[in-house]
C-alpha cells in the first residue's frame, strides 16, 4: 500500500489542489451572483452550467484519451479550467459566467477521468479499496477547504479568483513531471437504461433524484445562504457543513447497509435527510449553529445515497458487470444534476427562498416512497449475498467505479464470465429475455 501511495502522490497532490479551487469558485460565484442581482433563476442556470459541462465532459473526454493521451489531456483541460476562472473577472455578466461554468464542468470532468484511470492503473487488487478511500477523502476535504476559503471573499477583490486559477495551474505540474508512464485507458461500457431499470428500479431512480438534490446543494447553497442573510464566513461554513457531514457519516451508514436490507437503509437515510432539510428550512442567522447541525446531518445522509444506490445495484451483479452498470447509474445521476438547479431556481423565484429546502425534502420523500414500493413488490437480496459497501466520490466520474475492489478479477475470471450471457442466471433478477433489448 505504501508503495502505491508513494507512486500516486503527484496525482493526489494535483487532485487536492484542483478540488480546493473548485470549492472556492463554487462558493464565490454563488455569493457574487446574488450580490450582482442576477436573480435566483438566472443564478441557478449559471451555476447549473457546471453540471451540464461535467456531463458533456464525462461523455467526450474518454474518447479523447485514446488519441491525445493522459498527460496532454490533463494539461489542456487544466489550462481551460484556469483560464475560465480568470474570464469571470472580465465582466459580471450571467451569460458569460454560464458559458464559463460549462467550460469549467467539462474541464473538471476530464481531469477527474485522467486521475481516476491513472489511480486504477497504479492500484493492485489488494490496494484498490484503500486508494478509493483516499481519493474520497481528498476530493471531499479539498472541496470543503475551498468552500471555507471562499468565505473570506469581500465581494470586490480579485485575490481569491487569482488563487483559484493558480491552484488549478499548479495542479498539473507534479503530473507533468512525473516519471510514471501514462496508463492504457478503456472507456467503461454502459448498460442500456432499460436493462438498468430491470436490474434495480430503486437504484436507477434513486441516482436520478440524488443527482437533483446534490446539484441543488452544491450549486445553490451559497445563493441560499446569502438570501437568508448569512455573512460570507457564515455562508462558507454553512455549505462546508454538508461536505463535512458526508465525510463523517459515509462509512458508518455504509457499514449498516452491509448488515441489513440495503433498501431499508436507503429508506431510512432518505427519511432522515428529508427531515433534516425540512428542519433547516425553518432556521436562519438567529439559529446559526442549529442550522449548521441540520445541514451537516442532511449532507451526511443525503450524499451517501449515491454510493448506496451503486452498492444496491451491485448486489445483483457479478464483478465483471459492475463497471458498466455503475457507468450508466452515474450517467443517470448526471442527468438529474443538470435538471436540479434550474428547477429549484425557478420555484424559488415563484414561491420564495424558503422553498429551497422544501424542494430537497420533497425529493427525499419521493425516494422514501419508491423504497417502500420496491420493498412491497420484491424480495430482498439476502444479507449474506450482499456485496460490501464501497464509498464512491460524489463528484467523480464512472471511471472511479473501476477502483471498487469487487470489480478486480483475474484473466481466468474474465474468460469464465464471457461464456455466460450478461445478467442471466441470476436468481435475484426477473429480467426480460435479451432478444427484447
């Protein structure tokens, strides 16, 4: 493990820097858009541009790697991300900022893909789990640190924009000078949506709903904090509390899901997250510390749904089927993320700022209903047949699924799996014949 860490330090260090820059920019743009009078809906569309670009980058960049290569791709994308930060300083214009958010999302998706595929190449079957855990900690910790740093923005200075650009620019240096050879890359094969729904309707729909709430949280959190009268520093800790809650509760919730019917854990987590969000809607500057506690609880439970849905789908799969399924699940999550901010922004413009957490609570209530429905119509996978929970970074791409220790198999296993039709002969699935696909 130590050898893998030493070999991977340039990747982890570069990743940490770009995550700080990402968290810093997300918070600053939300606050400055509110102060500039963009309006909630326009601001939500602007912030949602990141998720549109991220979705596009997740689809396009894997096709670039085979022809351009990892190092050149990472260098080009980091330059785009760094330049996009500086363009925000040219003019405070919602259209310009929206375009830059799309470019930023595209660049970050590509950089994540490069890092994740490189980490997968450096990991062994024995170290995949630890590498994924470190990746998780660095991504969430970097975002949280960036969000807190954004609280020191006075609304007029350019220093923090320059800092974000510098961090992204420096991130590429240790990777460019690394002597390690670039890995071979194979784009994960996606599973058709119809097939994914047959595997696990709850996992598929849950990932879409979770994408909506997560993008509302990261995209509109700073806007909401400004609207309810929090200071810049208070707002920074408000949005960072969501990330902190996820870091502390991800693994305890995951361990519980290994011991019980995973659908019951998804139901419970969604219920608690929805109640915490509803409680947070009634808090403001006068109840600041209680607001932080409720948002930490909300983030700690809500953001675990991402990994829980992947784990729930994996319970029905063999190792060789997990990467393709996770790829489609994350695509569904990305579609939800694109929809979330504009939907919330439009409703906030119509009904007022207070509906921000109401919408989030309602979406979690829908997920509770879906879990109850699935539990009433299908039997649970026996606990002993469930695979282990693996925490997957919320802000990563489908390539991170290859770091799941369960998907590690030998060449002999690949040959054996290729002789069995995909998803057939699985006692926990009631799926249509392959000829109907």
